[in-house]
C-alpha cells in the first residue's frame, strides 16, 4: 500500500509531489560522514520508500560527502518518471567532518555538477542554496552573488528549480527578486516554531515549506504532552509530531530521514494519522511553552 499518498499532494516547482517525502541524510555514516555501516540496508530503505508512495527525496552531495548520492543512484537509477530529487549546495565537508561554507560561484557550479554526476542525472529538479552565514541557524547575509550563479546554471538547463535552506524572511524576499523560489527548507517542528509566520506567508504565495529536523534532529523531541496525545491517538510520539506538521499548513512537505526500513514504515504511517482539533490545540501549546 502506498501509504505516503494519504498525506496529500502539493506543487514543488512544476511537479506535484506527495507531502510525505524522504530525507536521505541518515544514509551516510556517523555524523553524516563516510559510508554507512550497512550499504545494502540503505539501498533497501530507498527502495521501500518508493514502494510506500514516496516520490520526493531530499539529499546533498555533501552528505558523506558523495556517499548518499552514490547510494541513491545504485538503489534507484534509472529513476522513475514521477520521482523528484532535491539537493543542496552551499557547503562542503572538511577532513574532520566539519561543515564549511562553499557559496562562491565556482564552488556552487562544481557542487551542482558533482550532484549530477553522483546521482546520474542530466538535470536536477530542485537545488536548494544552503546558506552558511551561520552553521547553527539562519543569519542575515547578501544572496545576490550565489543566487546569480545558480540562476546561470538554471539558464544552462542543469538546474530546473531553485530553493533556499536556512534562510531568513529578508533573504527570501531578496531571493525572490533575483530568481523564482519554489521551496524554503528551515528547521521547524513542534518545539521549534520560529517560522510560524513565515510558513503562513509562503503558503499564501504558493511556495512549499520543507521543515528539516521535523522530529528534532540530533535531539529527538521529548514532551510529556506529546506522549499523552500520542497515546490518546493510538500512535507513537514521533508519528504524532509528523501528523501535526502535515495538519499545520497545506504547503508543508515532510522529509523525515531514517536508515531503518521499520522506522521508515512508522514515519510513512503518519501520513494517514488525523489529529482532532483538540489534539492539535494541545500540541500547539508545546511550541508556545518552548518560546
């Protein structure tokens, strides 16, 4: 059963995708660096995701680096016509696994072609510019130079659409004056609600919002309120957190990641979980208390 489709669909550029996608970051090794412990298991997760109805995969060539994209190619190439692959550029990995800025035009061009080569693609559906003015979160900085470079690659036909990651509202406004922006990927979840107003604004503009760390990332969500609501709903806390995001706004696309088929099944099952208005209101209060 293609349960992911229970989440509904939304436009991502010129493609209509299911709102329950898959984030490939966890297919690399520890700290998103080096190869995974079990490459065949990583391949199995990707294939299972598509069987469950996922048609939207988020990745980057700086995962590994190169490792995750090479696994995606091994598992899924030649790609189904309905599969949308979204990647990120703007960062690189140091030999010590550190995350470093790589937003110069030559670096962005090299990154796009690395993604193309490792994924086995001629054109990438969506390339997100991952802003690295501050690794820990959004920080102001001018986007004209890097976005002009990506717009040139779009004109060359190797990039179909452009998005932003780790961006402020001011940067999104500047970006939209340079190129069409089809999605914004920022940290957002039950407890991290700084983008509440931004989610609503993007929805009114028809732009997809893709929360990364939808389950808390490296520090999984923990809340007695969440646990209580989940129990009442007959679901796990993390399924409940994903369902809350799907009901939060119609433009939210989810990309929860995992390296386990069993965990993938649990995540995708959240697409069919419908929370009552009372449950949603109770969960809304978690973010209010965190702020």
